[in-house]
C-alpha cells in the first residue's frame, strides 16, 4: 500500500496564487519519515524546546513556536525537515494556478464547468499521483490524505473519485485529517508553502524569479512532479471549455 498526503495554500482572499502540494511514498518510506520527522520535532535546535509540529510559514516569519529562533536557526531547522523528505526519497507533487488570472478569465458558464483554482490544482495533483504510481508501482493502491482545512472545497471531488473505481483503481481511499496530528501532512505543508512562494515569484518577476535555496534541491529531482498554470494557460483552459459548451 502507498500513501499520499496533500495540503493547500493561497485559498484566502487576495492571494495571487492557489496551490496544492504533497508527497507520495510506500508504507516503509512513511514509517521511516515519521520516525525521522518526530526526531527533528523533539530535537530541533540545540538549546530549544521540542516542537509540537512543523509549519513552514510561522517558521519563516519567526512566529509561534519559532518566535525565539534566530534567522539562522530557522533556516537550519527548515533544512533538517527538508532533508527528511529528500533522505527518505518521497515523490514530490505540486500544482499552482495564477489565482487572479483564474478569476479574471474563468467566469460565467466556464466557471460553472470547472469550479475554482483549487479544483484544478486537486485534479492535476491526482493526475500526477496516478501517473507516478502507474510508472513506478504499477498495480499498487494508494491511501490519500488531505489537510482537514480543504474539506469544504475538496470533499465533493474526493467522493467523485471514489465512485469511479474503474478509471482510478489505484485509489483505495481518501480522507481528511488535521496537519497538527499527521506528520505526513506537515511534510506536505512544507512542499505546498514553498510552491506557493515560488509561484508568487514567477508571476511577479517572470524569468527573474528566484527559487528559495531550501526548495531548489527539489526542482530537478527525478522524483518531483510540478505544474504551474500562468495566465496564458488559464486562457487556454477557458477557451477549451467555451468550445466544449458551444458544441453541445
């Protein structure tokens, strides 16, 4: 049995990007991940108390449990958690959408057909997950977990997948849990937060966008699957849906 865990970012009002990101691995990999992740939680930085969970945004901002961390200590502990993912060899999956372009272009009948940007991110992550399983672990099934905060947006789509076992025999189950309670979702939080930050850079700076060094090591991995929908890609989606509607 395989496990895949996903978190979201950029669903709040005013967010320039919406993203979903997460990790895919075997039971053995997740057992190793859990042990290593909890070890870092218990021993984050010399002289600092154990962490109850790792959440990248407050770590970067020096808030919450990280309010007494120096910048170098925050980078250090982020690197330790990142290395858990790399050392275990989990597959990284993420998708991001230019949220402003989506709301500018996906309107009316088109919006009724495809929903919001989080739905597109969900679909593309599921597509990448299934393609990866068929390539690397053909015939195996996967248990898929999402951050509980995505339930309102995604539960209807998880039910759709679960009622269509023929095209998606790889999916054994889908469910929602709290990030604070599932270490795998804390790993997913790291991936989606970095994806969100880099996607914002790409939209605002284009070719001059710079990826955070903490995330750069994921970029060219054979085990990384990432997709970014810029305005031109959203325009293509809108055009394709309008053509479909007109042909009915």
